[in-house]
């Protein structure tokens, strides 16, 4: 009964985290700004940090099944 919401949350967190890491990596590879109006170092650090956190949350949700 509780596995449905855990699967949904795990997929949502994992997709968002992977997408954010992919977005940040592609923007860095093309030497384009990750976020407009923010210093490049701050945007890169926050993008990688939050991407890793959300991906970890997704894996944690799947581990709880």
C-alpha cells in the first residue's frame, strides 16, 4: 500500500536530480552560464549540490521499498 507513493517520490526526486546534474554539466561543458544573474561559481556549486541531494533522495526512497 505504501510502495506506490514511495515509487512516485523516488522517480520524481531521481529524475529531477539527474536532470539538474545533466543541465549543469552541459552548461559547464559549453561554457554557458548555469543561471543568469548569479555568479558562475555559486550557480555551479548550488546546481551540483542540489542535483546530488535530489538524486540521493530518490535513491533513498527506492531503498525504503
